[in-house]
């Protein structure tokens, strides 16, 4: 579903401290430093807000601002450049 929404073939999704990969391999994922940094930021966000807290805040942000402007996605995109 995320792949369709984002218009991409390969997707990574974090739940808690686990990065779930769709249509990609661990090897390919790890070759993309910016992608890895993005997903590691989401792991940090889960840790900061708690599992349920992060999911609820993430959904609320997405409803209010959409995926791209969701503050958690903005922060994760910024982390790609660190």
C-alpha cells in the first residue's frame, strides 16, 4: 500500500525498532546511505514518543498535513543529510 501511495517499487517501513523491507533486499537497502539514515530516524522517533504514541502522532500528522508535510517525515528527510 505504501509503495502505491508513494509511487515507488521499494519501500522500507519502521515499526518500533524493526525496519521492514518491501520489494528490496537488505543488501540493496544498506547500499543507500540516505535511505538507511531516514529509517534510523524513524526508529529514534519511535523511541522518543513510545510505540503507540508515535503511531498515533504519525497518523494524526498525516491526516492534518499529508505524508510529505508530516513533521516526522520532514525530520527523517533532514536526517538523510546528516
